[in-house]
C-alpha cells in the first residue's frame, strides 16, 4: 500500500487504534478524515491536527452510514482508502437470556457497518489510483475468549468477509487489507468495565502501530501483529489455554 499522498477515511478515529492510525497517516502526508460518535473527541483531535477532517457519525446507524458516504464522496472526491476500524467489545453471559439490543449493536458496529460501508464506497474507489479497503479484525477471530462471544464472532466474520471481499474486488483495482491486532493497550471494552478509565491491557499501542505499518509498507494483505500470529496458527491449542 502507498503510505503517503492518500485521502483516507477512518471510522472510530478518536481513540485507540483508529486514533493511532489517524495520527500516523496524517504525519506521513495524507489527507485524513476521521469519524466518531463523540463531537468533543473530534474537536480535540482537530485542535491537535488543524488539517484533519472530522465528521460526527455513529456507524451503528444505517442512516449515518449512508450520510457519511454521500458527504465524503461529494466533499473529498480524491478519497481512495477506507479503514473500517470502529468497534465495540462487550461481555455476554450465554447461560442467561441475552439482551438482544446489545447483541444487535455490537454486530451492527463490528460487522454490518464495515460490510455496508465497503459496498457503498466500492464503486467510487474502483475509479481511484492506489485504492484500498482496510479491515481491522482481531486475533480473537481465530481463538475466541468465551466471555466475549459476540465480539469474537464478529471478528471471525470480518476475517471471512475480508477474504471474500478481496476475491470479488481483485479485478476492480481495490486492494483489500486485513490487519489482525493482538490485545493492545487501548480503551476498547470500557463499556463492560466499572472503572471507565481502565485500559484494555495488552501490548503498547506504539509497538502495534510499528508492526502494522511495516506490514502495509511491505504490501502484505493479511497483517497479523504480535501474538495474533500464534492465535492464527494454533487455534485449538490456544483456545484451551485461554479459556481454562
């Protein structure tokens, strides 16, 4: 993937991996557009990076997704990279009746939104040079942590979907890249923690970003970072160890 001179849209760009990628791409000489639900976070980012473009958007809502695509194509016709990064991570007790509204929101954010956004932007991207769709999945796509079954299932779906999307778009000039993070120290999953300031744990975000950017620079289409390599290679063995 070309790492400079792009116009890049990143969903969930105000925190965690999305923010790290936004800052990196911005500093590498790209036009960066980020969207997120929280206007205050977007304003904070724009104050730090004056040329950053921001848009309030909840990707869990179909009307927001449709509006985002229409707005982005009309105002930034050079857009050539879409990164599907926004995600949420909830604990779900499968021994009890589930709160189906929470299940739907997690699935909408993590899987349905990337599917629809990719389809909405595909025709536009097919006419662009160095076009790419980047999907953020997870090492948990291969080895789930059982107390987060919906999150893990959506990431498994994202891996499968990325394979199919890459196959279908191979003649359209759109590169499809899957980045597979391990546990990274971000605020992901804060919705399920009593202390909302507690971080996720895992490797430092800078360490993750360095390896992920190296994979992009080297033209890799499936970039497994850190321990995600082992999760992908030894699924059944690692599942038993992780869920004892």
